[in-house]
């Protein structure tokens, strides 16, 4: 297999993305390419997560506040809208205070819940002060209630590229969820500016975000 370890963003394309790669033993078929993309993404995900967790808490909070201001400019009108947000883990931008402000402006926050491995997420309304329970991966989620369809989905990202493709944790939950929705919401990826990659080598199942907001 090709050597796909590329520690720096904007490095030269890995050899598996060339249609003909003599140094890698010739032409790959589709399954070989996807396996190599998965290996490359796993390595980049590990690198980016390690870098993210090294960020000082004050730096993360400043970035979160800046992202919240940009989301205000992007969404503008909140009254009557369901905003699909998230409960932050592993150094993600913390938008919980912003979620409280959304509720104060007449919007409703919905948090994603993993119902079953390999299946779409379910969004449930969460009002500040509502009880939460531990879900899959110990993430806090709203207690059992009816699922809703968000008007806007805020998706945390590990990495992203100039075409607005999002590198997540590798489970494919957001792509499956968006693909299953009867009406497409506005999708906004949020993360840190230094997690940009030249490309994530998108595959047919990858769905680009409508916008990426970083700080």
C-alpha cells in the first residue's frame, strides 16, 4: 500500500489519489482507493485531534465566542427556527452559551442523539435547564422525547477543506443524517481555522457543508 502519512496540511497529494501510481504498484481499483483514503483520514484525524487538545482553554473559549458571532451573522433570524447544535466533546468549540441566547431570541435548540450504530442521528429539542442523560460515548443528550427536523444543522468538524467538505470522527453519522432528511437544512460546519486541509479526498457518500465557520 501507499505511504499515506502526511503530517502537514497542503502537503503533496498522496499517491493513492493518482489514477496511475507506479511507485505504489500500479492502478488501484475503487475499493483500494477507499481503503487508502480511510487510512489517510485516520492519520489526519489523529493529528488534528491531538493538536486541538493542546489548545489552552482560554484560546478555545475565545474561538468559541468568535464562532458564535459569525453564526449570528450567517443565520440572522432565529425566531421560530430549530437549530441543530451539539454538546461539545474533545476540545470542540463550546456553543452552549450561544444556544441559550438562541432560545432567548425565540429559536429552539435541538441536540443530536445516536439511536443505533450505523443509523442516522435523531435530533431532540433541548431547552436550557432541561435534564440530560448519558448517551453513546458518554455524551450528554436530551431525555426521551419526539424527534424534530432542524432548519439549520451546526456540525462540529475535526478538519475541513476549501470545498466545504467536513472531516469528522469517522462514523459517518452526519452524512447519513443529512441524506435521510426529507427537507435539507442549512448546514454549517464549525471548528478551528488551523484544521484546514487542502482536501479531504471526498467520496460519493460525503456531503459538503453549505458554509464553514472557524476562528
